[in-house]
């Protein structure tokens, strides 16, 4: 669980620094390539083994969710909040709560750490 929390924190800093709020879009390690190269940079991010990540961004914000396939929680972060959010999930399943907006509003009803 500590590895997931560290991954979420690292992801939030990496996204905040590297995306530079490009044109906007989504990235899902469950269906897309496992490594993302951030727009306007040569920096890349690769999720750990069995960790899935979903990111949605626009020109000013991002929201990201991560989950280990063997874990029972999903963790979320956003550019407009310092809170790390979590919600219960089913062990052995992929991300079920992909954010639909790029702000902390994506985590309405989630718990905070």
C-alpha cells in the first residue's frame, strides 16, 4: 500500500511539472501503451508492474487515478488540490472510477488520506 501512495504522490508531482497543461486529453495505462511521454518534453512515466493509471487533463488542470491489480483501493490526485483521495475497489480488477473531469470534483464522494 505504501508503494501505491508513493506512486500517486510521485505521479502528481510529475504530471504537475511535466504536462505543462498541454492541449488536454486522457491517458489510460489499462488500454494504452504502458509508457507516456509528456507533451513538450522528453520525460516519460511508466507505471509499476500491475499498477494501472488513468489521467485526464485540460489546459489548466489534471486528475489522475491509480490502482494496483491486487489492491482493494483506488487513489486519486488533482492539480487543484493537495489532497490524496481513495475509494474502495475490488481486488483483481482494473480501475473502475476513472475521473471524468480534470479537477478535484472528480473525487466527490471519495475519502481523503
